């Protein structure tokens, strides 16, 4: 089944986040000083079993507004014309400092996550989670100009790390300031 993300919960605590900039084709993580620093993961664990889809609005100067679907088959009503379909998934990697949330509504990121989810469903292994390899980006021309689609593939399956079972796990280490571009991190979780 494909994810319904083509084209929330509020209150409580949150996982630190990582974001993907499709115009630059880069990942950014907020460090303890509040600065966004670039990280280049080679691989990470993705909790695709618990991925969420829904309507999201990302606006400058505001916290994201996320209205999640009841489940993957039952979309929530669209809160406003400014909300777009998107996803939220927890990732785990030493390169990220532990557990982070990746969410987004961009077409190319959503398409990559949708393709990854279809691979996950086709090869799912009970009790295991996929190790996802990030192998760079592909330039995509669209009406917004050139954007970069991340290239993800399932590298292997591993036992579910305990960190993913802790709700809103705190960051275990911070990302430090990085020169541009930072080196790729070979992270065996």
C-alpha cells in the first residue's frame, strides 16, 4: 500500500528534529546552541512501522502545525488550504545524536519516503527495523526550478533499538558546528 502523502498533535515533548532542504539537497540538525548544522548521514535506522501521515503546515516563525491521520488508510480532514500532505518518521543514528524526527511535505522528499515505505512493506521482517542507506541526491526539475530528491534504499535489517521505544527520546549527543560541506559520517548506530 502506498502512503497517502502526495503533494497533530500539539503539546507535550518532542524528539529533536532533522530537516531536509530540497533546494540544497542537504540535511540539517538543530544543535544545543539552537543553530542548524548540516549533517551527512551514510545510513540510519527508520521506524517505518510507526510512520505517520497527515496534513502539515510549515510557516516561517511558527511551530509546524501537524494534523495526523487516524491511520494510514484514513486521512484526516484538511485543516486549511495552507496545509499539505506529509509524513513524520522517527530516525535513529549516532550521526543525528540519537533519535530525531524527520517530517516534511516537499514533493521530492515525500516521493522518496513513499518509495522507501513500499520497499519496507515488500520486505518487512517481524521485530526488525530497516537500516536505510542515504546515497546522495538526484536533481529534479519542476515548476520551482531544480530541487534534489534524496536517494534512500534499505541496506539491511536489524533488531529494533531500545532508543526507538522511548517516547520522545532525548538527544544523546549534540551535532557540533560543521564546515560546509561536512564529511559523511559512517555510523554503525
